[in-house]
């Protein structure tokens, strides 16, 4: 992968940056530099220029240094960070030496760089590079003004090593963090004699100042703002990544803000089992590690301020989910399912999605299927009950009495999904930029007009990322995350709306000492049913035994100590057990309810599972259901279900029970198959009645920002624009009005394709 430049999509104009270059003298060589030490990474960047020309062009060179704690694998800078087309100079240590590179889209040969003899080294804690850079102030497509009093260079660091450290032309993943600072280049010049001495390798004679570079928050820094963009998209999950890719493809400038960090190796992820050390495979890449998401004590990827499972990392839920992937049916986008008429022609968007991300029901790269005993046994049971065996995604509209191999969006035996596809094409565009570890706190609005977002980023003034005048914000922070962001932006239920004498969502935000002051005045609060209309598939597990089934020790040791042969096969060939998540077979059956409403039961068959310590579970979920719950926040602003959405409707429950009983009744026809949960002393009704609601969660939350045509009944309109605003949109699972037939992320990705098209087509935007 080629390094993408900073490419100033996120440049800063004018700039009040909290960080400003100051003068200091390097104790190793006595050279006076002007520069800064960035607070987060403790990397020092220093520069000194020869005098300005008295006539004619200015000298095209400078001397610079990087002083870098070892944890930073490579570091770079762009002197014209505030410009779109910036030359990047980057370096890293290799065997005690410094290797450097100049890049402008690809390796860029213009500059002549000479490492200076004194002060360049790698010691036990740092690496340090002091160098002369000639022919460095202009390049094809850009330049820097060495006399500028208000320059805004950029820095970037990466905790991921370059691929081939000995090779200046190596491929490297994108930096993991970057920032900008204010620099008065005009004051960073020394006399010609002094400069020439240092440039020739001499030391000393500089300013007697011995202060080290400091980071100051000065009131004297000029004021300004971060450069506005056309679209700010909040959240790099399924919805956000597809939307960001399609909108940047249309040429708009896009800033994708993600609160979490890297996931798969491709994104710079680092968290891997010991058995994968030495590869770039992380826990998130390896499909066979799915079950271990729920048993790993180091579970940093879950959002800690949401009480149900939600992924807070690049890819969101799609980086930690089971990746079951169903091509949506016409029913999933029907008006019966609550979609506006304008959304029912989903076919072109679904086709676009499948073209980018084809499903597979045999993810192992050798085309073989492993540990399939459960499919044989359960297939037998289902066949007896009149089910037919299909390739599920070949017949997306058939979801009655069918079964087939589980299908996924894995690619080449690794996690694929939106991160391996849409995010990669977005990242190749210079008008796209993603910023990670950046949490959006609220949108900033003036009545119905959104002007930007407030984040927890301390390197930009007020944490604010602004929009262009016609710009738009798209929330893709997930069903819980986007709902909370709306509350924190003064949009959602208030006590006033529902005429209940309680403190409702926005009132809770108002009471919070940090978030409260960021709310708009209460006269600008927008009453919408954010958090209502929530649905999730109720999920009930049945557990069976059969002598033929290998349960893979319930996947208990896959992260720490899986069978050596499986490891070797996977590492060598991306095939075998580790190339697939736990599900093996899925089946569906339709049930007409006593209320005249049809519901669909989905079965997911797994040989063993992390949460079960015996044999193989089915997990039955149902869709087409009527039950709705509500989600919201508590006084600590933690997001949580307020009203559970499972089996609230009595017919939902009787229908699910009937389905469970039908499966249970088929067991006797399959020799040696025994149901152990519920056991033979517990009847199914009691089993379901006593089922812990906390374990009914399928992680398929939808509906909290439901799409619709009527403000008050819905939160977003047919263009996914939040009612009552001019330019705030939501594109994630929260807009889906009713659960699709199957696990939802296929339907969501098609919906995101369609939403991006509708947003681009909507007049009044950038
Ligand atoms: C454990 C689990 C298993 C699942 N299994 C399957 C499955 O097998 N098949 C299937 O189809 N579906 C499955 N799902 C559901 C599927 O993953 C989700 O429906 C899908 O990820 C939702 O996408 P989204 O865009 O709505 O939000 P998400 O994917 O949740 O993405 C939201 C993103 O926004 C970021 N974010 C949130 N708040 C902020 C903020 N304030 N500032 C900046 N960034 C923010 C988050 O970090 C996250 O990256 C599963 C989900 C889970 C949790
Ligand atoms: C930061 O780096 C400098 C060298 O530039 C080193 O002296 C100092 O100890 C480091 N500070 C911290 C907090 O690590
Ligand atoms: C300076 O760099 C430019 C490209 O930016 C290149 O065309 C030119 O040859 C270089 N000049 C010298 C003297 O190396
Ligand atoms: C390594 O070099 C850095 C930068 O000059 C310095 O701050 C640090 O003290 C050195 N560490 C050791 C162990 O010498
Ligand atoms: C991961 O490593 C493999 C094999 O070394 C290589 O082919 C692949 O390009 C690497 N992927 C990334 C994203 O670096
Ligand atoms: C279903 O069909 C597939 C593909 O033809 C076949 O491999 C599999 O054995 C069948 N399953 C059952 C349970 O009949
Ligand atoms: C912002 O929030 C993210 C996660 O929510 C965190 O990782 C990051 O460190 C925070 N940034 C700052 C500057 O506090
Ligand atoms: C808010 O918008 C109104 C017009 O809609 C404008 O007059 C006013 O200046 C704006 N306020 C701010 C702070 O931008
Ligand atoms: C609700 O609050 C209003 C105003 O505070 C009060 O007049 C009314 O009696 C309350 N109603 C109930 C049922 O408590
Ligand atoms: C990988 O695949 C090749 C070709 O099929 C095979 O010869 C080799 O044995 C496999 N390696 C492992 C460790 O399974
Ligand atoms: C119930 O299950 C137990 C243990 O699994 C078994 O010993 C017993 O025979 C079963 N009873 C009936 C009536 O099937
Ligand atoms: C049921 O299986 C689906 C697909 O793997 C999963 O999304 C859901 O969380 C499971 N539910 C339970 C309770 O295990
Ligand atoms: C969503 O909730 C709102 C508020 O309770 C309600 O008016 C509306 O009818 C609900 N919509 C659906 C589809 O249930």
C-alpha cells in the first residue's frame, strides 16, 4: 500500500492552533531550531532557514530535525500542511540508521537531503534525525513561503512500521495521527554564515537560548478556524464508510471522524493472538476468532459508554461481528416494512453493494468447508419438515422453509466488509480524510442550520471542525451513538414533547456539566421521537447434542491456543477452521400469526459457541415482529435500552414459541439427536418465559432514528435528513424502520448506498 499524503484535506486556514513553534537549541549540536514538541506523542519537529534573499528568489532549503520516542515507527511532516498539495518528508529508524523518504502521491525525487553528522542517532528511548533539505521549498503542484508569518505546517506519526524499513521506497500504511501547528517562518532564519556552517556539518554558535521546544497555548496566536469541508461524517462503521466513499467519489471534500482506533491490519491494527505474531493479521482479520470477541478480557473495542455490544473502532460493528451477510430482499425495503415508497426500488443499490462486496458461503480459500457436521444433522431435521436446500443469497426473496450454508462478507479468508473495500477506495482520494480517536460531542447549530461539529480534539480551536457554507453533517454513529449525538445537539424527546412529568433526554443532557453548556438554547430544541421505535431480533438458544458433532471446544481456546494444524494451515493458506466464523447453517420459515401478521423465524446453527459450554446451539431469532422498545441515555449520558424491545407483543411470543416447538418436534426423527437446553424437565413455554432478556439481544438494533414521511412519527425524512434541520442527516442502522429478514448489515449497506445517492441528489448541498 502506498502512503497517502496528508494532502491537506484537513488543512487549517489562518489558524488558531493551540500549538505554536518556538525557538530552542539542540544540545547535541548547538543548532538553533524553531519548532515544537507535540503534546500527545512527544515528537519534536525543528527547522531553521538561511536568510531571506534581498532580491530574487529565496533560498530553497532549510535544516530540520525530528526527535522521536521509539514507539513512533515513522514520522513525517509537510511544510505546507495548509495546502492541498503538500510534499511529505518522512523517516524511520532501521538498524540504528535513519531511513528517509520524500513523497508526493508516490516517491518524489526532487529534494536533496543530507543527514548531518552530529545529533542523528538511535538510542534506547528515541530516534533522532538532523538533516539539510535542499530543493525543498517547492515541488510539482505546491510550495511553501519561507517568509510567511502565519504558516501552518502539518505533522504526522505512525505507530505502524513501514513494510520494508530498509527501503526508502517502501509501502507504508497511512499515519495513525496527525496535526497542525502555527509557525512564523519569517522569524526562523539565521545569518548566512551561521546557516552555512551548520549546513556543512558544523556545530554551535547559535542562539544561547537553551530552552527546549515547548507547547504553548498562547493568547497571542492569530485566530481562525480549521478549514471547512463539504461533508463531515461521524462514525466509520457500515453506514459511515459507504457514505463517505460514495460522497468522496462524487468529488466532495469529506472528513470522516471516528472515535475508535485501528481494527484490521490494513487499518494499522495491532491486536493479535500470539500465534499470529510476525504477520499483519489481527484479531479482527481472522474470522475464526469471532467467538473470542465475547470472552477476551482485553475487550478494548467495545464502546464503554453503551450498555449493549457496540464496536468503537474502525469498521464499527462490522469489525467485530459474525459477518453473516444476506443480500436484501424486496420485502426488506417494502412499504409494509415501513420504508417510504421512494426507497422500495433498492435493486440498483443492492447490486452496487454486491459488486463491491460479494457474499461467500465458503470463505476458506481452498473452497472447502470445515466442521460441517451440524449442517448435515440439522439439514436432515429440516428436510424432514419440508425445507429445501438453497444457496441463500441466490434467492434473497425466498425466506420460507429454506436452509443453506451460512454466508459472509469475508474476503480471501479474512474479514472483508466495508473496511477492506469501500474504505480503501475512499482513502485513495485526496478529497477524503479520516481522523481517528476523535469523538464528536455534538453538532453545532444555529437553529436549523448545522455549521460544524464539536469534538474532543484538543489540537483544533474549540475542538471544532466546520462545514463549508452549504456543507452537511451525516451522523453514522450507530443506533445508540447517533441517537445520543442528537440528544446532545438538542434534538430528541424533551419532557415538553411527551407531556410527561419526567426529565426526558435533552433535559438529562442539560443537567450534565460538560454537555449541558453545548446545547443550543431550549427555544431551538427540536422535538423528535429519537430513541423510540427501536427493534432488535429476540434471540433464543436451543442446545443439542449429536455424536457426530465436533464442537471445537466451544471455540474457547481459539485466541490463546488453537489446534496447531489449524494455525499452520491458516497462516500458510488462509484456509481451514480459522477462515470462517462459527455459524455453519442458516434457515428460515414464515409463520402467519393469529393477528394476521406474518413473522419469519431465522435459525443460525453453530458447532459450539463461546457462551455455551456444551455441544451445539441453534439460535433462533424472529423478524416481521411488532415489538418495539425504546433506547436513550441516563444521567451519566450512558446509552442504554430504556424499554426492552423483545417479545413485548404477545403474538411475537406465541409465534416464536411455535417455531421453537416445531424444531424440537423434529428431533425425534433424527437418530441420536438430543436437546439438552431446555432439558427434558423444562417445557418450552417456561423456558421462553424465564429467558433472561439481557441474553435475547441479537445486536441488531434499528429504528432509533426511524425514516418516514411525517415529522414526529419519524426522525429523518425520505432523504435521511433530520426533520427540522437544513443539513443534518443520519445514515446508519438507526434509520431502518423494521428488521429485515436476516442479520441486518447487508440491508444497511444497501440502504447506505441509496442514502448517499439521495443526499448527493438533494438540492442545496455543496
Ligand atoms: C457482536 C455483534 C455481532 C453482530 N453480528 C452480525 C452479523 O453477523 N451479521 C450482521 O448483518 N450484523 C451483525 N451485527 C450488527 C451489525 O454489525 C450492525 O448492524 C452494523 O455494524 C451497524 O452499522 P452502523 O453503521 O449503524 O453502526 P456501527 O457499525 O456501530 O458504527 C458506528 C461507528 O461510529 C463510531 N462512533 C460512535 N459514536 C461516535 C462519536 N460520537 N464520534 C465519532 N465516532 C463515533 C463508532 O466507534 C463506530 O465505529 C452484529 C453486531 C454486533 C455488535
Ligand atoms: C520527550 O522527549 C524528550 C526528548 O525530545 C525527552 O527528553 C523527554 O524525557 C520526553 N518526555 C516524556 C514525557 O517522555
Ligand atoms: C528540484 O526538484 C524539482 C522537482 O520538484 C526537480 O524537477 C528539479 O530537478 C530539482 N532540482 C535539482 C537541482 O535537484
Ligand atoms: C535518547 O535521546 C533523547 C533525545 O536526544 C534523549 O532525550 C534521551 O535522554 C536519550 N535516551 C537515552 C537513554 O540516552
Ligand atoms: C499483509 O501481509 C501480506 C503478506 O506478508 C501482504 O501480502 C499484504 O499486503 C499485507 N497487507 C497489508 C495491509 O499490509
Ligand atoms: C445442500 O446442498 C449443498 C450444495 O448442493 C450440499 O453440499 C449439501 O450437502 C446439502 N445439504 C444437505 C443437508 O442436504
Ligand atoms: C477523544 O475520545 C477518544 C475516544 O472516545 C479517545 O480515544 C481520545 O483519546 C480522546 N481525545 C482526547 C484529546 O481526549
Ligand atoms: C444564525 O442565523 C441567523 C439567520 O438565520 C443569522 O442572522 C445569525 O447571524 C446566525 N448566528 C450565528 C451565530 O451565526
Ligand atoms: C405535571 O406537571 C405540571 C406542571 O409542573 C403540574 O401542574 C401537574 O399537576 C403535573 N401532573 C402530574 C400528573 O403530576
Ligand atoms: C498450503 O497450501 C499448499 C497448496 O495447496 C499445500 O501444499 C500446503 O501443504 C498448505 N500448507 C499448509 C500448512 O496447510
Ligand atoms: C431426561 O434427561 C436425562 C439426562 O439427560 C435422562 O437421564 C432421562 O432419561 C431423560 N428423561 C426422559 C423422560 O427422556
Ligand atoms: C444469534 O446468532 C446471530 C448470528 O450469529 C447473532 O447475531 C446473535 O447475537 C446471536 N444471539 C445470541 C443470543 O447468541
Ligand atoms: C414511532 O414512534 C413515534 C413516537 O412514539 C410514533 O408516533 C410512531 O407511530 C412510531 N412509528 C412506528 C412505525 O412505530
